[in-house]
C-alpha cells in the first residue's frame, strides 16, 4: 500500500513541475513594442535593432506554439527590449532630420 502512495505522490509532484503559465502578457507586450517600432519606421532608421526585435519576436511566437513557454517568455522579453530601443532610435533620428 505504501508503494501505491509513493507512486501517486511522485505523479503529483511531476505534474506540478510540468505546469508552467503561458506568457500571454509578455507576448502581448512584445507584439505592441514591435508594432510601435514598425510604425515609427525603425526598419529604416534603426535596422539592426529592429531586425533583432523581429528575430526574437518570431522565435517567441514559434516557442509559444510549441509550448516552450519559458523560452517564449525569454524571447518575448528580448524582442520587447530591442523593439523599444529601435523605436527610440528611430524617433530620435527622425526628429534630428
């Protein structure tokens, strides 16, 4: 009987370890930052930063579809960071012209 309890306990602990939350907020923030960078014409004024943001955004979407939520969260955070930098550089260069 204790063997059954041990198996049930190990199954419960394993199931809890596999449960991760979906990074919905991070994905939404990355998307919003990417679209804002695109709207500010960052692909023209800050192409390197914009391309990095785009690559990480696509990786985040791919990881999310495959249910690699930890990776998706990391990529979404990086995408947001680079998109915000690209938008800032784009706006800065546009005002200097």
